[in-house]
């Protein structure tokens, strides 16, 4: 009974925050980016909570269970990507003063088509990311209530984060994410202390488990090629990621964006090893379970009633803090970048906010439907990240230097279409060994398309470049 009360109180608390935050939404900027009022602590906590989702808790623990400490690489490559973002790009991202990543592409290349195609690619990929978080929520609550149908828990959690995200927009997300990050850290800390009390330390586990479980940086089940795939298709999402950029665009200043991303990158390193170690410990203490159930199963095995529900609530917080950001990011992109260009220029902001809330509910519903049909968290996320990275990472990164490299909108459009399309085809066709070709293919289309575009455009291309530079100056602040 106490466990049910704790989880119910947590979910009702999230709904209350959304309801209270809804009164603060007066403008589109308030709904999309919290009026860009986020300070260092708020952006740091929200960014960390966004990153530490289902993939970073159940997913990494599952990799630790099945592969050993090398499972930490899922978050370590993300930390590397975030370090690159912090030192090289975070201040540039915030200085654009826009709402979404596709808007940044539009400014970089002066192309509405590039913005539209990238918006569609992100929206489709991120539905898969949201679905993976919902699957994680179902696994978490099923460990607490084995008699409850996992699909029922997915529907419940999906409804809660859809409602508070639609009500409070970015204001509710920034608030809930910060507190959820505190809950996440507390839950992981409690679990680690309990592991050491139950096992007596690492030596007993090292003697009982296969030797490769403590191998690092690679092992017989995780090669350098696997690490390279993680770096390119997972790490790159943290250099060029719509949900990551949505956090930075909420910062009060570019300097706050840089400090927050740097702080989070540093915190992710010990956290990656901690969560992977929890998975390794689960292999030792509760070996006869599915890998991605390792974290919640270990919690239920080690902790007494009440305390186990608090840690389960922490895992649920990790999932929801990622899901709500991805959900709002997708809803914002659909309305701001796909629907809004077709509306009259004088469309009231209240109408756009209502459309954005509707988009959040529709996308969330689609993600729930997909989640009910899917099973694996890491596999689902890796597919979404692969399609996204193959299409968008190269044109966005080079787009920051588009004038210097003389890039053309035609190059950006073909790079997005063919890079993302090739990644999707290779994955669906089972040619995972060829996935690394997606990046050079995207780059080849970017530069070849740009050359062709300049040749076809002639003087028109020169005027387009001038217009793009002028547009950038107007939008940056």
C-alpha cells in the first residue's frame, strides 16, 4: 500500500506542477523556451535530467548486465559529445535566439526546404525516442507491481507526462526536470550503498562473474568497432541534438548555456560507471532476469518496502524527464517549423500555443501506440539515433561555417534526405556493418550538392548567400 501511495504522490505532483505552470504561459516564447530565463543551476539540472532517461538507467544497466562495464560507453560517448558542444558550439547555438534546431538550419542555409525536411526527420525519429521512454516506464512499474499489465502502466505514465507537458510547456519541464534530477541522484546513491552492503565489494563479484565483465575500454563482446558506432551515432546526437539544443535555447545567456553543458558533461562520467556497475551487480545478485530489467529488479531484491518505491520513483523520474523534453521538442518543431509557415502571419500567439498543446498530445499518443508494440529500449533508441545522425549531424555541424565553406541549400537538402534515408535503409535491411558509411555519404552529398547548386544558381546563389547572412544577423542576439 505504501509503495502505491509513493508512486501515486509522485505522479500527482507532476500533474500539479503542470497545472500551476500553465498560468505562466502568456507567450509562445514562454511555452517553447520558458521566456529564456533559465539560470545556470536550472539549465544544468534540466539538461542532466533530460539526458538521464530510460536509455541511461535501464538501458545502461542492461548493457552492464549483459556486457559488463563497457556498457558505460553509452553515456560516456554522450559526455564526449557534450564536451565538444560546450567548448565549440553551445554559445553559438544560444546566440541564434530561435526555438528549434530546424530554424538554425534555415538560418545557416537560407532554405525553407531544409528546415521542413529536417523537421519531418526529427519528428519521426523522436517519436521512437519517446516510445522507448514509455517502454522503460512500463518495465520499471512492472517490477513494483508484477500483477499489473505493463501496457496499463505505459498508458498511465504516458498520459501523465503528456498532460503536464501540454499544460505547462517549458515552464513545467524546467521545474519538474530539476527536481527529478535530484530524485534520480538520490535513487542511484541508495542503490549503490545497498549493493556494497549486500556483496561486500567488487572482489566477490569479480571472482564469480565472467572476466570480461570488468574489461574496459573494450571486451570480447564490445569491440572498437562497436565503440566507433556508439561515438558516431550516439555521441553525435549530443553535439547536434534537438532536445539538447532546446535546453540551451532556454538559457538566459550564451555563457550560461556553455557552463551548463560543461557541468553536465563532467557529471556524466562518474554516473555512467555507476549505472553500468549497478547492471554488473544485478548479474551477480539476480542473474535470471531479462537484461533491461536489471536495475528495477535489483532495487526490488535489495531494498525494503517503501524505500524500494522511492528508488523506483527515481527511475520513473529519469524516464519522464527525458520523455517530456523530447515530446515538447517534437511538438514545437511540428507547429513552429511545419504548420506555422502555412498560417497567416498575424495568427495570434494563443492560437499557436493551443496548436502546440494539441501537437504534444497527438505525438504523445502516437508514441504510446508504438511503445505498446515494441520491446527493446536500446535497440529502439539506436535505430532513431542512427536515422537522425545519418541525416542531420553533418549538415548542421558544417552549417555553422556555411559561408566560409560556400555551402548551398541544395547540398543541405540532399545531405539530409540521402544521409538519413541511407541510415534507415541499412538498418532495416540488416546491413549494420555498413552504417558507418552514412556520414561520408551525407558529407559527399552536402559538398557535391553545394557545388552543383552554385553552378546552377550563378548570381542568384550570390544573392541567396547575402540574404542568408543578413537573416543570421537579424536572428542572432
